C-alpha cells in the first residue's frame, strides 16, 4: 500500500492561510500549527516568511491576522469586484429602506463568501463582514445558491458533515432537500434561527447572463421585528434590478423608491 504523499511547500503555505476564517481571524502560532496539521517548527518558519512578504501580519499581542498583501491579491478577482461595485447602490437602497443587515454573497466550495455586508444599528446578532464566510446549508444566501446546483453536486455537498450553529440549524440532508425544493418553487429562501436564535434570514438570487444564479442578496433581521411579508418585496426587487444591471446598463434605484410593504 502506497504511503500518503507529503504536502508540497505550496500545500503547506496554503494550509496555513486556510486556517484563517471569519471565526478565526486572529490566531496564535500554536493555533495555526494545530489547525493546519503542521509541526510547530515548520509553522514558525513558514509564518515568518509569510509575515515578511505581507501575507500575514503579527499584532502587538503576538497573534497573527491576514495581511494587506492577501487583500490586494483578492481585489484582483475582477468579475466579483465588478459585481460588488455594480450592486453597491442597490444594496445601499435596500439597507436604507429596511434598516436591516444586508449581504451580497457568492459560493466558495461549501461556504458563502460575503462580497458586501451592510450592518444596521440594533440589527441581527450575526457576525458578518466583507470577506467573511458561513456554510451554505445554514444561511439563506447559501440556500438560494444550493437550490440551483445540479443534483449530483448537491448530493456530494449534502454527504459532507454539516455543522450546527444553533439548536435549530437544519443539518438533516432530507430536510434540507425539502427546504431547497421550496426555495426553487418560491424563488426566495427564508430561514429562522439557523446561525443565531431570534434571527430571520431571507435571500434572493442574482441571475447572470446565462440565466443561472451567480450570487445572492440577503437580509438578516430580528424575527420579532420583521416578517417575510415586509421584507420579500424589496429584497426580490433589489435582486432583480442587480440581475438586469449585470446583464446590461441600468440606472441605480433611488433609495426613496424602495419601501417595505
């Protein structure tokens, strides 16, 4: 039986960078070593090189964060940067009209990645920021994108272990298939208490030139203050207008024309 191949130098560097997420955005050297599966001496050497290059930044307390060099490289993702810039005025209008947390998300493997995140004072207590990630199965923005996957890709994803983030997170594959069928039928995703108790999350797809969802617009809000009836109309209107703008020029929607029902 062949022994498993050792990770390449590039693989070890990528393993270190992959330990940083929105929930682990500041880490000690020992935490990086543990989460990357590398020895402490190897981690110490590679982290030093990454810090010197600018991919990591060492803080005064000794912990490490992602450095500006990585953010600069990330900004070169042209099509996603264009989507973020194009969607911004529409998202701002939705944010102003609803006074809720607004998100623009795309899929990255099993997660959704936030290209934009606008937070409202007193909004839903869910941690989100530009560049942050959450698993697709536990977010409305992720479910909108999951609902458009081919059956074989969806089956592969749902066979993976699905983490729970609250007592109400849906992790049963059959239950999720039922929920995704409802998303396809309604054209929007509505989820309660998935990441945090007391939160309602809604999302609608942004459709690209070939008629397939390429991103999603999401709202998170305290569920005791808002209902789907209030939030779905402006949410869907915003997603549709971004879709049209993505496929052809259109003026941004003035904020005062977006109102909750």
